[in-house]
């Protein structure tokens, strides 16, 4: 763990500027509003290590895959959410010396993320090389009340001199992705201009031709009074700036207000894009900083009214769950079915910002329970809209007859992951998408979704599984070879229990769903199955035969499900036997050594037991948990939450709490030493589940919501709300 942040129930606070932690802080203090987001880079120049990041939802580039070899069916590109126009930039000169925290010394540095209000606040005293001292404060936010706007208030107060403060606010589209495979820049200029106190930049992506426009409007105050200043304007390709200078005396505060409009061609035609950005910036300036901030606070208050989880007696646990809920809400709002939830959200570039199976396995329960059910429905519709591409993906790998293989990583439905053992083998993602439909129907009772969208997706997935298995004469059963389960520390294995179990379940659920629609809406059934060219008699017979005869490995004389055929041949030992200096092992061991070890990256067998717990008695769950959990190193962000939920079910209070703290503070305490790359947004939804489904014991049984709560010893009480079938339910446990 790396602990340098102050504990506070509603805030994330960094006291003292620590350059070695700066890139991690840039991730942790990121802000967004569902349409765009920004890492917590300094507004002023910073020449120290930094990952400049400004991201716009849905805008991506197909960066050519970089490998030394090629295979049939291999994706040609890895789609990436792009680092976009830098809209926060404000260069600052203090009486002729440029402000740069890599050069100047600081005192009283404080960076604060106010999660209750959605504000990023930074303040510090700076001393220049010549000894000039000034007090700096910046407040910025991406508006949750007006998704096209953001606001910065930047303040400078001289402490030991009278002199000039110079500002150069700018917009800069000449940016690059740090994860570019060939160091290529992905943008080309469209237009840039500057007006007194304003300016705009429009850029277009190469290949995909998305356009993004940013516009700024400026205002200057001295001790709270608006000032008339002269602006020196400058623009070039990709870039627009204004220069202004104001004379100040000791202890006088000058403030630069920067109102930003940021829009994309997802929502406007390219012809009107620039004017839309300009209108948004002017709208924010007309509204003014105080009213914009009041609207921001109100918008977040409305979010927290439904989404908040209150924990009494444990500020670290309280801070952590709110941190997770905060980032989930500013990453995805459910307003647009074209958008989804990237594993890093707006906080970094790793994983390309694309859609993974994380959305269906972890995120849907959060949005389903804390928002209107239409938000979760949008996430399902997103996958339905990409069904044609999923069928194309399967065809590239030799499947036919409408079999659908959803991509492991995607922006538009095409597979764009560039590691063969995941691209070709981690096919369990198909199961998570089918499970999400089941989970949504079970929770919302929205059976209309099945006839409208569901059976199309479920039929395509079932057809894939039916072709992916093969008959083993030796076993006299169907088997599934050459797969990778959720535990990516085992590649190219045979009969991975989780993959086979969810494949069997998918075929069964597809059959049940088809039967349901046939019974309740015969016309829709006929229309859909005709379009799908569904041979009811032949396909149902085939699926049933596979269901009845699919091999699922089990350790002889026990209830332990074998993770894969060769698991018992490994040297089986506990993760506690590892040298702590070698943790995490993925940063210290060779890949060969990891693959040969017994150590589990994330829940695999236990992931299946979590999904389908009603299929197993308590003793079976306990036996598998006790067997696999000690060998799990939790080096996937998606692992601890599943273990926390199952531990709570089993009454393992200490283990449930340990795993909750690990998942909830994964980024705050940087357990895996990777916060500098961005946050684990999708696993944050798993953190929410670890309280609601774990300590709250929430389940849906026979159409009713039930709770079986556990109160951790370190907590005096906790409470949360969920939306269930149009009604708000509240659970309070202990002292709340």
C-alpha cells in the first residue's frame, strides 16, 4: 500500500506537494460529468513528471495494433479514447517569473476533491527563485448541471511584493496519447481563433473523423471587482490563447475566471460544432461562477440523495465508498446509449477507455439500483446495437449460422484487443452479457426487453457456445479446450470450470427465454425467430444435449470444482507463502513463472459461484471459498469484491471486511502500485456491491427484495438506498 492522503468522510485531501505521487494524484483527483473528464493536472505549467489527460466520451481512434506476428482473425487495431483538447491551461507569471511547481518551492500545499459538491480545489503558497511569495488557489469543476461546460477560478495573491501578475489562458489541441503504439498523433487541426477574452479550437481525429470543439470565455476580478483589461490575442493550428496582465499590491487578490464549452460531433453536426462550443462557454460566463457552482452543488446533492452509502464509526471505509460512488457517477450518467463505461473512465489511458465485460458483470447492478431502470437498460441496448458486429467477430474465427462472439474490448462492436490469449480465448465475456440480461429482468421485472431485444442476443450467444464445444470420445462428454477464464494467470487451458458452467447456463437461459416469449407474445416470437432463421426443433435439441453432457471438472471426493483440467498438477500453496518483496507478482515474476504457478489473479470458480449461488448449497460454497481464496493474489481490481460478498454470505466477517477495504481503497491506497495509470472505475461498482450485496445481503428472491445484513465489528452502523421496481428501499443497520 501507498498511503499519503488524509482521511475525511466527504473529501480526498493531499497535504503537501509530493512530486513522486503527483501522477497518482492526477488520477485520484480526476473530475468529469459523463460527457468529458479531466485528470487533475495543474492549470499552470508543470515541467515535472505528468500525464496530461483530457478525455471526451465516445471519441476514439483505431491505433494500429503493434505486434511482431499476426494470426487469422486478429484485430487490426486497438481502439483508444483519445487525449483531447487541453482546456484547463493557464500559464502564470509572478512579476515576470513563470509559475512552475517543478522549479518554485511551495508551502501549505493542499489538493482537495470535494466529493459532496463535485469540486477540485487546490491551494498553496509559492516562492519564486527570486524570493517573490504568492498565495495561489484554483477551483474547477465539470458541470453536472450543464454537460457541455466546465469552469475554473484561478486566484493569485502577492504576499511580499507589489507587481504584475500575468495570465495566459489557452486551449491546446496539439496533444498526444502516452499509449500511442507508434508515437503517432491522432488529431488534425480544423480551425482555431482568438477574440478579446475568448477563443476556440476545433480538431478532427484521423481515420474516424470525429470532431471536438472547445471554446473559452474569460473574466478578471481584483478583490472581487470585475476589471477591464487589455488582451493580447494569438492563435495557430490547434491553439488559441489570450495574454493579460494586471498590476497588484501586496495582499490584493486577482482572479481569472475561465468558462469553457466542450462539445463533440457525436451531438452536433460539424458545421455547427464551433458555434455550439462558443454558446456553451458564453452560457457559463453569463450564468457566472457563483451560480454555476450552486448548480453544480445542487446536481451532486440530487445524486447523493439516492446513491450515498453512510457508514458510522469507520471514516476510512466511509471515505472509500463515497470515492467509488463519486467516480462512477461522473463517469457514466446513462444519458446516451452510444456510451459505456471504460475501465479507467476519464482518469487515464490504460485499457484504451474501451468497453469490457466489466460493465455487464459489475456495473449494471450499481446503475440499476441507484438510477432509473432506463439507465441500466441503455447499457443492455448498447450491446444489442452491436450484435451484428459480434456475429462478424465470430465469423472471422470460423463460426457460422448467426453465432455471436462479443468482443473483449470494443468501441463500436469490433474486437480490438491485442493479446491473443484474451482476444481468442477469454470468451467467458459472452456469458457475462447474457447474465446481465437475466440480472436486469430479475431485478426490474421488465420482461418486455426480452421480446424487443433480449432473444436476439441470447440466441446468438447460445449458438456460439454450441459450436465452441466439441465431443470427446475419451470422456464421452462435450469439452471446451483452449480458453482463458477470468483468472488470466492461466492461459490456454482446457475445461475452465467457470467458462463451461456459464456456457451451459447461457444455452439453458436462451431456451427458457425463447419459451417465455413464445408463450407470452407469439407474434413477436414468430417475427424474431424468422429473422434469426432459428430452427427450433434442431437447435433446442442440440443445446439440450450439450447441457446434459457438458464436462465440468471436480476434485474427486469433494465439492471443489476444478478451475481447469491441470490445476491439481500444480504446486499448490497459499499466497501467504509469497515473499512480500515479490508482490504484486505481475510486476516481479516472468509470465512463464506466473502461468505455471497456482496463484489466481482474480475470482474464477468463485466468480461463477457468485453469479449462480442459488445453484449451490452453503457447504459447497464454503468448501470452494476455503480452497481457492488462500491462493488468490487479487492482482485484478475485479477480485476482492466477489470475495467480500461471498465471505459475508459465509459469515466470515473479518475476511469480508478485509476484502471490502481492499476493493474500496484499491486506488486511494494504491494496492497494486498502478494508480498513476488511472483509476479502476468498473471495479468501483464491485465495491458498491460488496456493501449492498455483501454486508447488506441484498438478493432478489421470488420477485421480492430481501436482506440478510452483517455489521462489521469496526462499524457502528451503515445505511443505503436502492431503487427496486420503481420504489426506493432503505436499509439501516445498527446506529445510523
